[in-house]
C-alpha cells in the first residue's frame, strides 16, 4: 500500500495516518520545547537522545525557535576534547499566562511568564456570611475577574500580544460548546452559566486571547503532575479538598486529566443532606463545610463569625493542642476520626476504580488536615480497598501549596501552546491542503 507521496510544494502526507510534514515539524518543535522546559537547559547534542530526533532535525528546530525568540542561549558546558557546547533554554518573557482560581473564600488571579515565575497577583475576597449563592453571584464574580485581570496586567506591564491565554479553575462541571465554556455549578447555584461569553464581554482584551475554563480539581491535577508530587508517576488521582471535595484522574502525565465529581459519590444511603441537594454524598461528611457543621452539631464551638479556614484551624488546635497540659477536645477528635474513615472509604473507591500509582491530596483543607491524619486515612483506605491495587497505590500530600489551582489554570494555555509547537492559533501556519491530498486519503 502507498505509504507516502510528495506534492510539488513539498507537502508530504502519510497516507495511513493523514500526517503531513507540517504535522511532523509541529511535533518536533513540541518535543524540543517540552524537554527544554522540563529538563533544560540542554545542549543541541543532549536534545537528540532526549527527544528521539536526529541531529539534523534538532538543528533545524532549534534554529527556528531561536529565530522566533522562544529559545535563548544560557551559557555553555565543557565537552570531552572539543569546544564548549552551548546550552539552550526556553525564553521566559516570550509568553505570558494568567491563572485564576475561583475558590471558596477568595478569587486569586496570578500572572506568570513562560517559566511560571509569578509576575503579579490580585485577590478578591468572597463574603463568607449569607447564602452560598450570594457569595458566588455571577455578576460579582465576573466583576472581580475583570478588575483583577486588568490589575495584574497593569502591574507587570506585559505586552498583551504575548499573552497566551487565561486559564480559570471553577467549582463544577464545565461544558465546552458553541457558546464557549459553560459552567454547571450546582453547589454554588450556577445553572448553565456561559462564563466564557460573559468574560469576553466584560474583560478589555483582544478577541484573539483564548480563555481556558475548567474544573478546579483538573487544574490542580495538571499542576501536581507537571511540577509537584505527581512528577514521575504514570497515573494518579489528585484530590481537591476544600469546602467541598473533588478529584481529577490522570492517565497520561502530559495530557489533561479528567475531572471527577467524587464528592457526590454516595457513601451513606439516606444520609446527611449535601449542599448539592442530594443525601449521603461524601462531601456531606468530608468537606470542610460539613466537617465544621458536624463538629458544631456534636457540641463543638467554632469561632463565631470566622471563615472556614480559620474555623478549621481552630478545630485542629482543639483536637491537637500545643500545650501538653491542655486536654484534647474529645468531640473534635471523634468527628475528625469519623471523617478520616469516610475519606478512607472514598479513597478505596478511587483505588478500586482507577488503580492509580498515586493518590495526592491538595486544596487548603487537605493540606491542613493531611499533616494530622493522612496516616489514618491511608489505613482506612487499605481496609476498604482490594488488597492488590491498594498495595500498588501510594497516598500522599501535594507539594505545590494552596496556589496549585492557580498554577494549574495557567498551565492550560501553556499546554496548548506547547502542543502547537510554540505557536498560537494566529501564528500557526495555515497552508491549505492540495486537492490531490483529500482524494488520496479518500482512496486509502
């Protein structure tokens, strides 16, 4: 069977796969950029075995990237018997990304350069009193984003034409359709909110700037797999534990994971009412909001008027007082232990369903609680899960801190930029395929 043919213009098509020379060049550029980004600086000679490309292909790709300013020289290293080899790295200011975390108590907006150095940050508090739907009023959230995005761009004074995109992590399910990203956030009162369209109308940026809106647990997973505790793992489930709980399943470290509504897994039939409206969800027992409610119902005394983060800190302090002469709060300890069992059972479900190499816990509440009782959760998970997959799954804390969702959101446009070989949709070559190519593919 015909494997390949070449047109008069030099566009080569592989008949079985439909890949052209342009596709191969993009893949080669992607391979070089990723290796320089994750493992750089590197010499041209070292890039060959790292990418699997020939020396000629590496030289051609590097020459292109240097000419476009995406790659720059970064010193040299001695070679055995020859002249020093020049090291290459990704140019930090050749692109910029904005990451947004629409969280439980605040909205965090950060501007990064291409190497994820933070250049500016803006935060907007979300009211902690009153109904949750008022806290997440769509017009208010959009106004916060409009002001915060303008603030970080003005503060860092970066050229808008180098802005690769804006990534936004949101609570809820995100549907991508003709109207852009639409958010279904049942727990926050968002019913089919066309967030992308609303942001495009409100934010003073060119229409060409892309928005990447996705579930917050998914952006957390992206960050931990690229730069955190997930590095080196072939598969993982990353858990976002805050006011509620969510998760992201990752099967390929370089590809976006899949958001899981893990918090709405039923752990107790006809159990406590969840904020989603159902009963017996894991979130109704293990989310920080529910955890504090259960402590209060059992006789605990969270600080009056405090936000969830402050109240959870107080609960942990009551259960594990620093003063050795102070007796631990037995009520807080009992509620925390019961929560650990519910979480352990939830982790067991993740182990049995996905058999991941690692389970990583992130989010502000997960990081607070994990240092105290992750060992207990792990013990319960082992008791409820099947022995074989449980023995092959490690459970640990994320390492990127409470800013991980924002970092992961910024990685969404960066990942697309790399997948395009370091080009944006506007700069990507758009050479039309010749008529013979379509006919050839149809025949094959």
